[in-house]
C-alpha cells in the first residue's frame, strides 16, 4: 500500500489531497479551508461506473465526479473520493479558484499514480 499527500494553500489555509493506493483501488480524501469536512463521496466501480452522493447543503459533488472520472482513466481500478472544502464567506470568484486548485492537486495526484 502506498500513501501520498499533496497540498496547496489558499487564503492561508491548506487544501489537501490524501491519496492511498491499495492492491485493488485508490482512495482519496480531498479537504481543506476553514472547515474541512465530508460534503460528498464519489465511487468509480471496477467497470468505471461513477456514483456520487452529495450531502444536503454541500457542493462538492462535482469535484468527486471529476476526480473519479480522471483517476479511473489513469489507474483503471476502483476509486473512492470524499471531498469537503469550505471557506467562510467565499465569493463566486474564490470558489472558482478553489476548483482550480483542486484541479492542480488532481494533476499532481494523477501524475504520481502513473509513476507508482
């Protein structure tokens, strides 16, 4: 089993992607900001079918969907992503910046997974 972490700062607080590679899949925790939490969970099954559960009042479902899609393409095995990033009073522009940061973390993670 391999485990690695990538982190980017935003508003002085980290957004973190913790990635664990098991013998039969990849598990990701994507969290950060003022209140790291679990707002949504995405699962890519062994065939690549993706299911996302987003908890009421949260907006991380899109992140989970995107991460599952991209990671499954990279590793062709089951993927589980839980995400929860919250910054108090974030503007729409700042939310877009958080999404961009998560994309950078995804690229870093995908690159690392392909080298494992």
